[in-house]
C-alpha cells in the first residue's frame, strides 16, 4: 500500500471515530449554573494534520440559554455592566442573545431598521428608526 493511500485510509478511519458533537462541563455566566456546553464541528477548521478543530468561539452552546461562546461573553459583559433599569441597545432580535437580554433588561432598545419583525414594542429613536415623513 502506498504511503498516500495509507494516510488517506487512516484519516478516513479516524473520521469514523470522531464524535459529531461532544459536551464540555462548565459554568454558564449568564445562567449562573453548571452546565454541559455542547460542542460540534460546524464552522470548524482543519489542523496541520487535517483533523478538524472545533470553532470554540461559535460553539460551546449552553443547553439552558442557547448562547454560544461569543454571544454568551457579550451577554455576560452587558449584564455585568448594566442594571435592570438601564437601557441596552441591541442591533438584532433574532438570536438567543436578544431573547436573553430582553428578559433581563426590559428597557432594551432594538434597531428597527435591522429587523423585519413588525411587532417591535421597543425601538430606538436613531435616524433609521424614526418614522419617514414626506
Ligand atoms: Zn446559559
């Protein structure tokens, strides 16, 4: 067997043994609870030997708040640096980040120009969000 074919076969067999997803135990700063963060290989990249490496920034999803690592860091920062009566400006309302912050910061503002939802109850008053007048 050629070295190239041997290497290809080993890579194929290793891929069969790799889990599609796995859990990592940790503490969710938003839920303030011990959880098993879900890790998958979506948005992963190949290491020097061709083996997939999880995209840790876009993975490590909390099973309770459903925030990935990047969004959880943003939510934790905003929650730690604001109070329940503070106004928090959000640029979207489609992700678990919005759901999490809306529940804990009732005065959250949403940039209306970046959404298609007509049920926005709270909208900021920046120029794109102001009603058009002719
Ligand atoms: Zn959480």
